[in-house]
């Protein structure tokens, strides 16, 4: 016997989330039905607010409540060093580790893990403009040491070819295949401190 139509719609909606299959979506939907109405209303408002009230920073591409974001407008940060990351989770991880005092540039349009995703051409063009302004002296490549991350780093290097900027990358102490979002802060801090010029 099929579920009632509203429940079927909820299951189909949940299946659109990354990594959520039909069985997981069904379990989550049934959990929603068992939850108190107040909690469900809270969840609905949180989903709405997260989508409606957040935006992308016009400078760095990170998620923010207003653009430009608080990091890009912080006069205490070193605007001459831009750390290039793949997504907003990596910005959060770098900030938590507390070792980068410059600015950021987010490459990927999507926020989800990237099965085959490539850097957004608009993000690469924006990075080129930032470097061409002459204010940026160093670009730190903080992409993951996996195939997609290496591919993204290569695209950044190609996009900045001929620009008067030093390109460095995080030290290779990072485990191969590891995602920055899962690394302990001290490992990330050591890798950042050990960054070196990129031999391009």
C-alpha cells in the first residue's frame, strides 16, 4: 500500500539531498511524522531561513548573511594573502584552526561533496580580477589532496598564469585523499604553516 501523497512528496524531496537514498528518505520522513508539531515547524523555518536569508559573498563566494561578508570587510585581515578553498566548509575549518589571517576565495558553486564537480568559471574569473587588482601578493592553494582537488588547483594555476603573484599550496603533510573538512585543526595548522611555493 502506497503512503499518503503528502508523505510521498516529502520522501521524494528528501531523496534529492546528497547521499540520501529512498530508504533513508523514508526513515527521515517517518521520523518527521513521529516528531512533535513544534519541532517540525522549527525544522521547516530553519530550512526556509537558511535558503532565504543567506547569500554568496560577492567577493569571495562564501556563504554569508550579507555581502560582502564579515571576513572580506575585516580591516584587520591581510588582504594580500588569499586562501583558495573548494567550498564553505573548508572556510569554516580553516577559521576554526585559526592559522589563516588573510582572505578566502571559494571555487565551487555547489556546497555538497563533489562527485566530478569542477570550479565555477565565474569563481575563477573573480579570482583573476582580485589578483589583477594588484592587492593580492600570495594565493594559497588549500584544495584537497585528491584527484578533484588537484584538478581544481591546476585550473587555478592556469587561470593565474602570467599574473604577478606567488602561488603556494598547503604542505604535503595532509593525508592523501583526505577532505579538509574532516581534518583535525592541528594537522591543518601544520600543513598551512609548512606551505611552500608551487613549482609550476
